C-alpha cells in the first residue's frame, strides 16, 4: 500500500512533469485531431493560435501534411491520448491506497517510455524523410522552434524512464532476495 512515507518518496519533479505535460499534450492532440477547424482560418483556431507559427515550422502540423492526408500527425495524436490517460492514471495511483508505489511506478515508467519512444520515432521519421517537414527552416528557427521544444519530450521522459526503471529494478531485485 502507498503510505504517507512512500508517497513522499515519489520525486516531485516527476509528478509535476506528468501533470503539466499532460495538460500541454491534451491541447496538442486536440489541435491535431480537430484539424482543419483548429488550423489557421478554422473556426476553432482562436484556441490554438501558437500553432499558426508551428505549422509553418513543422509541416506535419501545417497545411502541407494535412492537404496530402499524411496520417502520421493523427496517428501520433491518437497515441498522445493513450499516453495522457496513462499519465493521469499514474497520478491517480500515487494517491490510491490500494496499490504499491512499485505498481504505480510501472504505469509511470510505461507511459514515459512510450513518450520517449514515440518522440524518437517522430525525429527518425523526419531524418529518414530527408527533413521533408522541417528542412525549409533556418538553422536558428530549427534549433529554437523545433529541436529544443521537441527535445524536451525526449530528455525529460527519458530521465523519468531511467528513474522509475531503476526503482522497478531495485524492487524486483529485492523480491528475488526474499
């Protein structure tokens, strides 16, 4: 069972990441799944104005991919829905007295690993396509508006995967000793 002591041993930065990133990702997958209404000129665009610029930086989010019916953006948005549900479930489990911290951490680990792998896939699709969706950017725009914001979704979930994975391995090793 999660007690006050074990709940307090959950690193706060991990909980904050899951909460804040989930809110951001709900906004992101909503934009993707509501296209063309969410896009520039769409009736709901007022909710996603920053995407007017981002759609010009990353054509997966802009008109070029939408017009050719490139399904990758929608597919990754659908996976974002799953990740977000897992993130909220992890946060719920941390406050649930019926599960252990290890059980909760398995959900958090799985969600963070999924986020890391999907974001790396996103980068690899871009690299293997010859930068088809972002190659038109200046070096400065590429770094400031694509690499840094998207890299965050590799670095932080990667660190969570490492941290929670280490915890899970320790717990499994302790079970072997019992």
